[in-house]
C-alpha cells in the first residue's frame, strides 16, 4: 500500500522541522506539497523532490520516498503542475498536484495532457482554492 498526503504548508514551512517529524512519524511514501516558498527551501532527507521554480507564493513540490521506484514528470503546459509516475510490484500509478491561485483557474491543458496520454490510475491531490456555496461562499468558481 502506498501512503500519500497533500499538504498546504504555506504558513507552516518555517516550522519545517515539525512538518518533517510528522511526515516521518506517519511514514509517508509520497508528499504533495504547496509550500509557498522558493524552491531552494524544499528538502526532506530520504525523499527525492521535484519542485516548481515559482515566486515566494507559488512553490509546489512532489516528494517521493527515495526507496520507491519513480519518475518525476515536470514538463507540463502549466508551471504550477507536477506529477510523478510510481512503480510498485503490483502496478503503476500517477500522482499529480497543482496550486490554483485565486483567479487563475484550473490548469486544464495540463490535466488534458495527463488524462489523454496514460491508461494507468491517476490520483490528483491539489489546492484548487475552490469556491462553492456548499462551503459557505457566496459564489461558485
């Protein structure tokens, strides 16, 4: 079984020691992370990290445990979209993440590329900044 979590550490990455302790205590295989920090701050011992080179509010990362066979995929139309292809003894799967800043919309070109070029299971965990009346917003996006 693969364990995956998506974190929004935008405000807590300065306490990254506590974040890394939490990740290790759960023994996660894959961490999808919206850090909100420049790329050079995204490091976690024992994980292979692929990250976007965004501004100080745009950083996202896919962190895969180094012992897990994987390939990072960073060639997407959107600069705020990352994925990794994971190989296990039972199957392959894709995990992807994005951070949709308010007003920017979902990266549809990247999602279309993802869905149109694979026939393996895909898991997308993302910070979509979704607004919907079901979540007590006055509008839907």
